[in-house]
């Protein structure tokens, strides 16, 4: 999983962070996890990249894999769209569950994340599964995706609109993007945490962002707990 600023961020990680902070309070360990800030977003993202890095390192500093070791359901259920092998990039890789899943299917995977702790766990998971993943410790606010390099780019539970043009340039012709993020409907869910609206996709926004691609899969749903938009699209030119 990733990098955050006050203006741009990740709902999935915000929700995760708040959940872990709440659990810490119940366990009596809130003091070491509770960050400073006046709103829920600041509670887990902080005000700058170094603060973000420190907070996410703390949240991932557990023997357990906070997202689990299995890939995201959307990726797993649509893996048939991806040919065996090639080069892949996982943005906001986190503990590596999606990156390792692709590596098991013959991809050479680069995974970018701001958390050194998450990257160490991703490497450990890759070793456990007998595959290799190339970890890149970087701030996605400044990271530059190499042009015309990847057959697949993953973007899960991470919203940074400025990266969309880079994702498009980073894919080879015929390459695929798999994208999943929360939508504004998450604000309607009683399960949801208070998160700034500008961190969420609007209805139809994800599809519009990739209107110049061939849309293979697109779905928006709200099951009462999670409201998400999911997309797989192919670069045709």
C-alpha cells in the first residue's frame, strides 16, 4: 500500500488506519499509534510525506498481514484478462499481496510504496511464495513511471489523479490497467469512516478517466460496507 498528502490520498488506507487505531485504543495501546490532527483524515495521513511514512510504518509493524496474503478479489476474479508473463507495476503495493500474485503468474513485478516496513513484508511474502518482486521505496507524489515499459499496471485503493497520465504513458500498447478505488457513495455507508469527499471517485469518474482506453471491465457497487469503482482497460494506441 502508499504515499499521502493532505490534498491527495487513499481511502482504503485511511479506513484501514482508522480501524487499526480504534483497535489499538481498545487494547490500551492508543498512545503509540494515535497521530496528531484535528480530523479523521489527518489522524492517519499526517501533514507531510515523512510523517506519512512514519505513520504507515507503524501501522504495518505487525507480524500479521493487515490486508492478508491473498490478492484483491477483483484482481483474482479477472486474472484471465492477463496473459502469462510480462512486466508489471503495482502502485501503492503495501505488503505485496497483489504484486506477489502476479509474480506467481510469471510477471516481473515492480512494486512502489512509501512504507519501508510494508516493503520488507512484501519481500518476505515473495520469498515465502518462491517468487521475486522488485520493491521500490518511493513517494508517489514525486515518483515518475517509466514510459512505454509495463504490460500491466495495478492501482488498488489509491487515488492520485495526477498519476493517471503517467499510468497511460507507462503502459505499452496493448497493456492493461487494473484500477479499484472507493467512490463518494462510501460516505453514505454507516460502516464508513469520515473521509474527505475529494479523496473519492465520483460516479462514472473512473470510466471517464480511461475513456481513451478499451474498457474490458467496469463496475460500480455499494454493498453497504464498501462502495467502489473497478476497472480493467486496455491501451490501444
